[in-house]
């Protein structure tokens, strides 16, 4: 793991020098976000970030936090090469937050060619990055653009899906073909995402703005199968989602159709091809596969939609190849955004309503590890652009979930959680 | 009989002056509207759509067909990048005339032309001007930005100094150095004709007026606007 990281860094540094050597003008840019929040939560004691059974990042009570401090540092050259490093910090929130962490979330080298005369463009990425799945987290440092907290789908992507790999993307630009639409297809081959699926199985779907840092280990709730002598006694206390355990290459493919001025439709498939019975230092391989669908559509100048759906399975076995965790999972959301242009100038007000439905279906017979879950969530956000970089937001989230595993820690199986947040977000 | 030489009667001179100046004023006001220089051969081209409604921003240019002498139009053409769009959408210039790109945005643009004969690309940083690009022959150049895919602009390079874009009344005016036979060409990237052009051959007379009516509708001009209304996207 560390060795791979070192090799990657060496490669990136080498590539940086190679590209530097070949060109003259390098442009350095630093962008980012600072997100100051006050949150009031009505849930259980501990949020999922602190190994609790709550579906929100923090537990019951009032919290003040610097919810994200992210920087997107890049160097780009005239020849289409660019190098990117994204650093995120999550300082400890008041009122029982997890400890402060700081680290890298993405680091990659990118090349984007110029379109050919027939309108084809090639883009490649190599390094640590997110497979292109989220339609929400496209602001700097993977911040969510229209809401403070991401949907369940993308909170999971931010937590467990990250790859060390190489992506190749071909785009056909409609502009150069007298078509109103652009088409793109991409394929990624990757390593280092073998334990993905563990956290989703053990804490279910969650809602927050937290991303797992590269090499960071994340906690999950206690359940009886972890006790000595039980099926999962060998599992480490924390899951380390970005590990390579079996040296098998995983892949992600994606296609996108984009109609200029209207929106886009996309579909993709992810398979980490992990060996489910491989275990190293308490970290198991989880064979995780899912497909995902996405849509963004502008109905009018003011009204637009974002929707995603993700569905798949994950399998983890004992060393003698008996299923220990075998789950199916699905989650989808529909978000409507309204720009209040008619009422106030400069697009200063924007409202978002997001509804979600999520589930995990446990297909194995492991005692003391019930992963079943069903739930729905509603998020209401209103954001006001105070000045060019400052956004003030108020957000309400309601999660209604049925999760039998809460019984293990004497918490209600059926739970309604509420969160009220006020935030000042500064983008630079 | 000895014929009398023609003499101006001094008493009539004031009348002649008034008359002449009246004529001159009406003539200059006409040329000021129609042509850029006085005492020239003025020709006006009007472009109408299929429903006979005048079309604005159509490029009209005149190519000599009888070996007429052409002056060189060396006026610099400036193409701005403003609010992540090319302004103007269509620029025209004569070959070898200087072309200048001005980035009025606070971000970098990566301007390119993918056309195999006129390929070029350069990055232009916030607030900078780039005048390195020059074109030595007639060409139709579709420009884009490799960072902002919705940006789209055109530069038409012609081999004649007689080019203009139609105004709100659909009019383009030219003051020709020499009259005679010309090919009148109307061009627009969204014109539904071969090579986006219409041709008309015409023996141009003094103060001539030519009307060109399109035989088909025009394609929609693509909006140079991002689908996203958020300024802090991490896409490049």
C-alpha cells in the first residue's frame, strides 16, 4: 500500500518534470472551499462518522464546525497536460465530532487533447481519483454544489469509492459535427479499492459531506458477529477502503449523452473484481459491483433536475469461501432546483428539494450481522449568494429508516432523524 | 456666329452655392449611411430570410470578377472572450490583416480551431491579449475553447476588402474603388446551404442595391452558455 503510494508519487513527480521540461508556460492555480456550519441534530447519540448507528455525520445536539476546508491545487501546461492535488481537512466539530483529519483525497495527472477536425477528443487521467459517478459533487474539492450534504449515493461514493488507476475518455463534440449533442465514453482500470462495500454493509446508507482521505481508515458500528469466536472476529476495527489485496485489476465504464443547453444522461458500471475470501491484516476483499444511472435536465431557465440511481451487490467470504456478507443494495434520488431569477436579480437565490429512497438486502445467514435496511430521505436547501464567493445556506434533512442492526446497540430499529443546518460557504 | 462661352452669372452664384451644398449634404448623408468614404461607388446589399424579413449579422462580401483593383483592408479584428463566450460570435477580416484575441474574463481560456487546414490553439490567461495568430488565405475558421465546450465563435477570412456584416435592417454597404462585375457572397455558419454560402453574380453600377433572399430557413444559433450556473466547478 505505502509502497504503491510512493511509487505513484515518484511517477507523478517524474511526469511533472517531463511535462515541465517540454513546455514553457505553466499555470498554477489554487481553488477551494471553506464551509462554516451550525448544525442541530435530532437523532441517536452517535453519528456514523463516530461508529454510531445514526445516518448523519454527527449525533444528537448542537454542533459548530468547519465542515470542510478543501483545496484543489493544479498546474497546467500549454500542451494539454495538468497535474492536480486535492487536499481536504475536516476539523473536529464541537459537541462530539470525530477528531480532526487532514489529507489527500485525489492526486492525478491529466491530459486533454485538442479535438480532431472530426470532433473527437481524448482525455486521460492517471493517479488517485473518483470514478465519474457523482452528479452532485462537482464543486472544488468535490464539494456538493447545491446542497450542504450529499445524497446517500454520493456520500457512499465519497466514503468508499476511490481508485488508483487510469481513465481513458473519448468525447465526440457535436459542435464540430453539426449535432446538438456531445457523446462520451470512458473506461478506467484500477487498483486499490478492494474493501469497498464493508462500510455500506455495516452502517448502511448515510448522509454527510465527509470524504474519506487517501489511506484513511473509517470506523463502523459494533455488531455481535464481531465478537470473539464469531464469523467476523477477524475483521479489523476500522475499514481501510483503498487497499489492494489481491492484485486483480478492477474497472469502471461510463457513457454520457449531453444535449447542449438541456442536460445529460449517463450510465456506468463499476466492478472492483476483488477476491472475496482474501484477507490481509483484518481487511477483507469485498467483491463490489454496481451500475449507476444519472440525469441532469433543465426544464426552463429556472427549473432543473438532477437524479441518480445506483444498484449493485457486494460479497465477502471467509477464507474457506463461505459467504459471510452477501448484500444487494440500491439507492436513488431526484432533486429539483429552482433559481429565483424572476424575483431577485443575479440568480442570488436557489432552492433545492431532494427525495431519496435507499435499501440494503442481506442475503447471507451470518449470525449477528443483519445488514438489512430500508429508508427514505428528504432534503430541503435554500442558498443565497451573498457576493461572488460567499454562499449562505439553510438546509433541512429528514431521514426515516428501518434498520434491524440498531437492535444490537439497543437503539430503535425504526428511526426518524432530523437535521437543521446553517452554513456560510466560501469558494475561492 | 460666334458662340458665347458659358459664363456664370454672378447674380446666380449664391443660388448655385445653396443648390450645390444641398446636393452635397444629401449625397454625403446618403454615403455616410451607406458607404464609408465619399465620392465612391456605393453598393448596398440587403439580406432577407425566407419570409422576407431582414437578417442581422450575416456576412456579405464582394469578390471581383473583372480584374478590378482591390485596396488592402488592414484594420485589426478583435475577438473577445467575455462571460465565457466569443464576442462577437462572427468576425470577418481580409487575409493578412492582424487578428487579436482579448480575454476579458477572470479565467484562462484555451482557444482552438480544429480545422485541418487552419489548425491552431493557444491558452489565453485572464485579461491578456494575443495577437500572434495570422491568416494568409481565405478560410472559414470555427473556434472553440477546450475548457468551456459551449463556447463557439467564427472567423471568416476573405480575399477581398469588401466585406461587412448586415445591420439590424439587414443592410451591408460597400464603397467600391472600381465598379464592374462582382460575385456577391452571403455567408453565415448557420445558413442551410452548401458551404453556408449564397452566391450572386452582378454587374455593379453606381449606387446599386442588391437584395439577397434566402431560399431556406437558418439553423438555430447555438447559445454560448454553460448548462451549469455555478462558478466554482472543478472540471478542468
